[in-house]
C-alpha cells in the first residue's frame, strides 16, 4: 500500500512537472529565445526613448510658440494664419500644428481663438479697455473680423457670451 502511494505521488509530481510548470521555464534555457527576447526589449526601449525625445521636442516647440504669441501677439492680426506663422518662424506648419495639438489638445485655429479670448479677458481687467466700445469694436481689436465669430468662440471657450462677461465685470465694479 505504501509503495502504491509513493508510486501515485511520483506520478502526480511527474504530471505536475509536465503539465503545470509553464513552458517558458524550459524555453528560457534556449539561447536563441533569450537573444530574441533581449532584442525585443532593446527595440522597445529604443522606441520609448525616441517617443520621449519626440514629445520633448514638441514641448520645447510649443513653449517657443507660446512665448512668441505672448510677446508679439500675432493673433491680433485678423488675417493671421498658420501659413503666415510658418513663414514668420521658418518652421513647418504641420510640425507647429502637431506640437500645439499634442500639448494642448487644440488645433491651430482653436489655439488662436483661445489666445484671443485670453487676451480679451486680460485686457478687460482694466475697464477703460471696454468702456464706451461696442462688442464689434472689441472683437476687431483682438483680431476677429466678425463679431459673430467672436461670440461663437468666446461662448465655446468661456461658457458665456462676451456681453454677459462684460456685464458681470460691470456688476463686480459697482
């Protein structure tokens, strides 16, 4: 009886070794497999590094674009486009647009409108900027050709119309 239990235990250990120990433990001893796995890891590391470098370059470009916009305020020109900007800075418009999109999630026109709206809000900190001016005059001052476009973009970005925004400023000044 004991010998049959030992035989059964031996059989169970053998079955465990054959069926339950993962194959990779046996394959890992194969030098060719190890080399392939190493190469795959190395390729992945290289790919990750290149992605990092690419993201870093896009971030750096976006910082430069943002500084240019802050200091030169090209968005105040109603005819300002990506093509004009591309010629001004001597870089590919596609590359500029990709950098803006990857960092902000906005395309170039959306970024341009965001800059205009931010500038408008900044200028409105001084009531002299908007008092005695129509919304149309204000829209033109910040680079919009059309008051309708100003309304559309301002409402989309801020959730209120420019007029409501100005009214809330007036109420705060009372």
